[in-house]
């Protein structure tokens, strides 16, 4: 059975010894020192730092060992199967890591003269064109740092679009399905819209009757994930697009689930006006334990003029950064985007081509449906919504029968799966499925791995009957056993920094 | 015929596909796509490279492409303005390339993600030590979006609709702030500066601050590189008007500059890219977001926050995400922000970097940048027809250089410098027309005395007669 390292590693503030150094800077040249004198003495007295920050003092050896030990208490795609639904945890090719650590990228400053950065500008320009082509959109902006950042930009574009058309005061609502990712309503609200939720129908798709009832002259748009969070393709997409467009609204595509559609179908052809892409999902860039990612946004022709500045343009000879865009919304961040992430996506597309990307999509769907059909046979789990319908890249099971039978919940199954050396599926999402387990194998899982996963899940369900405590007490083989997440957020015990922890401990000790 | 097999797609091998299709009861994969309406199925050939590239060809292609770039290593480059060149120790690179960290998702299952969680907790803790604040989140996208989030947080806390920011501010940061602020009904007003010193004009601040002010924002060092010294007055004035005081910082200066927590800051934002992260053409960046320990603040903070806890049996210390009830996956449209994916791995780099430097190293870093930048100012001010700095305030690692007397534009000067293999400072003449032909120069520990002298000689050769 799987065993994760469990180092009991101290918080770094408890390590080291006064005076130790992990890195020495080059000495400032003697002539510089003589000419300037004590640099700190130049600082006005009221602005000088009086006491040094309480940072740990360690040698390079200790720093490396500390963080290597931490890394050994972490699980990534390279460690094993990571079927986290809606997150598309596919393999991250090593060559792309190697290439982005080139000094020819790392040592570029964003404000360098355009003549000195033609190579990277060409890569970004082409990546924009390729993403536009893959999504069927007119133009793509690479700047958003994450999917949610792309959503923020997308909803701001809606705002400015209606501002320009004189309808802003009226178009105050964005519609989202009840199966939507939480970011959709959060992004809509951030951009100042009211959120209207429409229910799903029996097949797990948008309920058309409810959608028709929800649209009005107040509708700014609909945010839709397709395939949706159940992994089901919204096959009424034509009708949905018609309903939204007839009402004068815009159709927004949440690209979290784009993977199964690569070179098979395009949001632009389905009538979407705005698309965001999670390159850290579909285009294989590593998620970094929470980021950095990149969330490029594609738009139809009528929205292109509102995109953030600068736009990368090519005059046949030179790539340039164009800031002269009078209708632009402005900026949603500094500079041009998470370029190091974007270059990996550029490399990924090249490494596959249309031929390989088609294979990516098809095998991601084959894997998900194979997994689903095998898992259907496991007692205790059910497949809600139309079971005859194929899924796309992921499937969602409910552990409700197992819970009724044994008391073991989805969270317990998830924790016990960790003991089997696989990452847990996404749990309790989408919200429309009780005791949900959302499973996305991606195209980079091999058949043998999927079989092992299904076996593991079957064994967990059996354990729930034969030895429920081993499941409800899981995990047992990870760096730590089940954590008290309530304590982490309780005002009395909450410690969001070492400083806060020490303060609260003192308070407790003194009574 | 054997179908195309790809190294990243294990089941692209025919035999695996066949077995799986048989298990599902289909004859070809296309049957799994029949639910997509025919008019939505792609029929045209996409304008993309058709065939896969071998790894060797891919490497050659990208390296050839990148070879057309000219880097800061190949020419002394004096650019900063929010993305700064600093040395990245090899030990930092080693850690962030550990694939257990690199290839993990957000730590939704904390028991199997303790490494990332603890590293991020340590990052948050070190940012608190640097800034003098109590709590920090584990990153936002960058400084500009951090400021946007801070303005919205201040407006929520105070229930007021205005933020005051200095006129000397990075234009991209200001533009971002406005995009974040406008939908929340927040108006951004700018406070003028003293034309000699660049310092915030306290009279103008007094004139603009009101009962509508949710927050007053300053930067230290300022966008144009000098230290804002009237921090106590500005902080007092903000608090007197029941407004928050937000301070933007460059963390590399906090080994020598007073931390904002000591002069009344309620929220600190900034850019931690220079802590162990390469510039990479401006991304990835690493937005700092920290605040005071006050539940009314913490509940309004955007982003992921890692907290210390114990196992349920109480036997072991551990880490997990805290205060998730603020976040989009639970609160949906009532969330404090929509941010989820952030810059976590860059935050780990910053934690490793700060651990390597320690308190003394951070002070050495700040002092080295300041000594070299001030040395550069002295040398450049001796160049005929060059005036530096424009403001008579103390500069840390960036400073303004004015070329008005030369009759040349910054653009002209930079073109001439580039011919000599040097990259000059950022042209700010359009951003601040009142400062004439002025550039913003940046000097850090990576610039040698020889680099600086080469710059002075090149400028002398260009403008000196």
C-alpha cells in the first residue's frame, strides 16, 4: 500500500541558528562604497528599518533539506493518478519545463525594446492565433493569469460592450446554470452584475423552459460550461444560443472543460461570443500547487476592440505591442500575461499538432467513458442523470446509496482513496449531485491505471461495509491523518502566519 | 495500420483503445461524440501545425525562436518599473522544479498536500515579517490586481465609495485599479505631488479626503523610485477620516526601509516577483496581499489563505486552507473575490529565497541596490545635459533621469544606447508629460560598477557634446 513521507517537519522559523546564511550576495565594489558611503544613512531617519525582520537563519544545506522534505509530503501528477474532476490534471511534458527555464526567456524584461524581443513576441502572437483557431474565435488576449481572471475579463468585456451600446443601465443580469463552477457567479458579481440561476433538467443540461423564463431585456449574458460539470454535452446549445442572442445577450464559454472538444468542436461555432481557456488544464502547463496558470480570453469580432492593451500586432516584418486602442477596457494586470506558462502551451501545441490534439480529445473521452462504465458496476455508487448518454471528459457519481447503507460519505471515500496512492476526485461538486464524486481521468491515464483506480474504489466501498472505521478514519498513509479544518478557521485558534500562531499561543497560555 | 501513438497519451496504442471500446460497447470513438449536434461538429481543417513535432525538433524550433531575443545578460539593462532583475539562487530553482510541487493542483486534499501547504504558510509568515502585518494570503496575480482587490476590500469594510491614490503611480497599475473598482461603484481619485520632491501633496490630500473615502493608498518606494517620507501624516489623516491606509511595496527594500505595519498600514500590497522569480518578460508575477489581524478584515480578504491546524485526533500539527467560506466555491456570487488559481509556486520560490537570504541577506540586498543606484545617480549627474534625479528625495533602487537639456527625446537616447549594446531606462515622458523627456532607471545588485560606468560613458558619448 501507498506510504507518503511523514517528516514531522518543523515550521522553518524553528530551524537554523543565528548568524547562518543560505546565500551570500556579491560584495558591493569598494569604489562604490566609498563614493556613496553608508547607503542606509541616506534614508531619512523616520523611514529606516529599526529591527531586522524575524526571518529564519539557515545555511543553504538546511534550506534545501527543509523544502525537499516538504516536497516529499506533496502529491502531484508525476506521483500518480490525479482524477480531480474539472481540473484536467494531465501529464506536464518535461521538455516544456526545460525550454521555459531558458535564460533567453527568463532574463527578458517586459519593457525591452521590441527589436530585442522578436522571438518571444512571435511565439505569443502565434499562440494567440492558434488558440483563436482552436476555439473558433476572432481574437485572443493572453493576459489573464488564471481561469477566474479570464472570467473577470470576460464579464468586464460584457460590461463595456453594453456601455458602448448604451444598454448598460438595463442589462444588469448574468444567467448561470445551477451546475456552474463557483467562479461563474463570483465573476459576474465582481463585474457588477446580478446573478440569475437556472436549474438543470433531467438530463443534467440547462432547462430550456427555465432559461426562456429567465431571459429578459435585463439579460447581459449566459455563462456556460460545455461539456458541463456533469461531463454532459449541452446538446441544445443551438437553442440556448438563440434564446440568449434573441434577448440581446452575450454567450460566455467557461473553458475549464475544453479538453474533449479539441479539434472536434469549437465554442465559436456554437455561437459563443466570449471564451476563456485554462491553459493549465487543456494545454498541459503544470498547476504549480495552485498556480501560476494562464486564462487567455477569446472573443468574437464585435468584442475585439475592447480587449486589454497592449495587443500584439505583426506588420509582416516586425512584431509590435500596440497600445493605441481607444475602446480598450484598459488593463486587468501589469504587463502581458504569465508568459512562461504561455510558452509551455505554445510548445505543447507544437508537440501534438492537429493530429495529436484530436487524439488528446478522443482519448480523454474514451478514458472517461471507459472509467464510467466500469464504475457503474460498483455497488454503492450511482450515475445520476441520463445514464445512456455518453459523457465527455469526466463523469460524476453519487455515493448517496453507500452513505445510506453504511454511513460512509463521499468525503470518507475521497480520504480513503488517498491511502491507495491516488489523488481523490473532486468531491461535493457539482452541487446538484448529492455526495458527488467528480472524476476526470484525462487522456494521459493509461488503461491499467484506470483499472487500478476502479479496483481501489470498489475496495473502498467494500471496506465501508466490512470495516467502516478504516474508511471514516482515513487517511492513514499520508503525511498527516485527517485534519481539523474547522479549527483552522475558528477565531480563537486561527493562525494565518507564524506570528499570529505565537500570539494566540501566548494568549492561551496566559489565560 | 497502427494509429499515431503519442508519448503523452498511453492509450493511443491501438490494442488499449480496442479493449476499452469493447468494454464500452462501441466500435469507434466517434460514437461518443454523436450527442454533439452535426452543425457544431468541426468539419474544416484548422490552420494549425498538422503533425506532431518530435521532442528534438521542438527543442530546436523553440531555441531558435528564443535566440532572436536579446536578454539582460547580453546587454546591461536598466529597466525596472514593477518587474525587476535580481539574481535567482540555484537553490530556488531546484525547489520549484520539484515535480511533487510543480505538478500538484491546489491543495484541496490537505492530508496529501502538506508540503505545498506548509511552504505557502511559511511564505505568508515571511511576508508578514517583512511588512509588519499579521496575516497574508498565499498570493494574488500581481501588484496591480492586488491593488484592485485591496480597493474593493476597503470599500466593503468601510461601506464607502472612494479611494485616493497618488498621481505618481504606475499607469498599468492605475488602469487595473480602475477596472477592478468601477463595477463595485468605487471612484478612484488622484492626489497631486510636490513638484520639487515628488512627495504626496498633503494639502491636496486634505482637500480630497472626505467622509466618502474608503482608503488612502501610497507606494513606498514610489513608482519613480523615491521614498515617501510623510507616511505618519498620511496614515493619521486616513484614519482620522475613518478610511483605511493601504501601502504598496517592493519587498526587496524592506530589509532597510521601515515596514508599513509600523506606520499604520491596514492593508499591504506589492510585487514579490523580485524574491526568487525570474522576470520572464513580465510573467509570472506574484502579488502580495497582507492585512492586520482583525476578523472584519480577514473575512473580507480575497484569495487562498493557508492556516495552521492539527489533525482531528490532536496528535500532529498540520496545515490546510482557512476561511474558505469567503470563497467562490462556497459563497458563489457573494464571495469576496473570484480568485482561485493564483501564483502559488512563485510564492514557494519567494519563501525559499527569503529563507536563503535571512534577515542579514535581505538587508544586504536592500543596501546593495541602494548603494549602486545612488552611485549610478552620481555618475550620471556628471554627464553633461543629463539631470538626475528629477526629484530631490531619497531614491532606493530606481530613479528618474531627465534629458531635456540635450534636446533629445528618451526614445532617441535609448536608440543610441541600444546601438552601443546598452538598454536604457523606461520612457515615462508620455506618462508624466510635466516631467519632460524623463526615463525611469533601475539599478540592482546584478549591475556591476563596470555596467554603470559603461552606461555613464555611453550617455556621455551620446549627449556630451
